[in-house]
């Protein structure tokens, strides 16, 4: 990884700015709503790298939080690629994201810490970025993104669809029959969002908090046992079947989102 790739975050993405005046389900303040989330994957290759990235993010957490409406920093304990660190940042607009990034890059402490991290990390590591547009959640699934301190596990589910019409069909399937199933099972997504930039488009992302692994397993077992669950599966058209990536995340000790 080079300094420009991390400090600049999403250079060259101005083309999607017109797409971010979108639906939102998570309030940043009583007067503002988040219209854009950025999800960054840092794929690590060895322990020295993991420590360097961890220490860097810990030292810069307060600065990053100052310029993001929401901020979560997580360690992936399972997923398509581990080990990995994930950073979820929320912004009121694309312009807000670009302005925030510019302010961060100007900070002398950030630049110094970044140089030290790159030196300590050694070889570069892979990094993938997704930009997400929040979608409206059914009222019974709406949930503040500022979760209880007792919630220490997050499940990230990304549904990859072959086409936009199939993604819309997936939206309808999840919104109608499954919202009640989720509510009865105690599955309360913090975020439902469509990716507007990133790999494997189109896709739909869910972020779901749980108190722990046992609570997560219990919730999904209850959902699968719901009499309406199989009916929802059977009513889905075969062409709407998608590939689902599932990651289980632990918030770092310094993550504002716990």
C-alpha cells in the first residue's frame, strides 16, 4: 500500500457524485442524514503488518471520527479473505466525503503517523473500497447505528446480483416477506445499502449487530425455523438467486461504533 492510496481514499470517484442523493435510514444528527457510506477492506499478510495498521488506526481514530458522521473499525474474524481490517465511514454527501478527506490529508500528525505505519508495515497489502448508498428499511427494521456497548459482533452480508433487475427483485423479496421474519428472530440490520462503486456490482449489503456468536446463531436458527421462511424461499424465482459473502466482524477497542 502507498501513502496516496490510503490518504486519498477514493480518488477518481467523482463520477458517482450524482448518484448519492439517495434514500437513507441512519441519522447522522437530528438535522442531517447520511447519504453515503464508504467501506474499506485492508487485507493483511503478516503479523507485523497487522500491528502497524492497528496502531496507526488507534492513533488516528479521533481525527477520523471528527470528519465522519459515523465511523466503525473492525477486525474480520471470518470472511472471504482474512486477516482483514474493515473501516466503515458515513458522510452526508459525496462532497462531504471529499472535503473530509482533504482536511485529514492536511493534518501533520496524520501524515507523520502514515509515514511511520508504512515503514513499519513493510510490504504493501491489498485494499478494496466500496461506496454504499443507504436504502430505506421497513419501519420494524429501522435501528440507530449507535448501538449498545454490549453488542460486540457485527455480521456483514453482501448479496451479489447478476443484474440490476435481479437486485431490485432481491430488495422486494427482503423487504416484504423477510422483514417480519427478521423482526421476530431479533435480526435488526443497522444498515441496508446498495453499492454504487466497488467490485462485483451490483450488490446489496446488510450490517447486523449481535451480542455474540451464540446470539447470532440463535437468531438465524429462529429465522430458518419460521413457517414463512421456506415460503419466502419457494416464492423467489430461480433467476433471482445470488451469491452471498458473509463476514463476522469484531469492533476494535478504539472504534467509535461498538
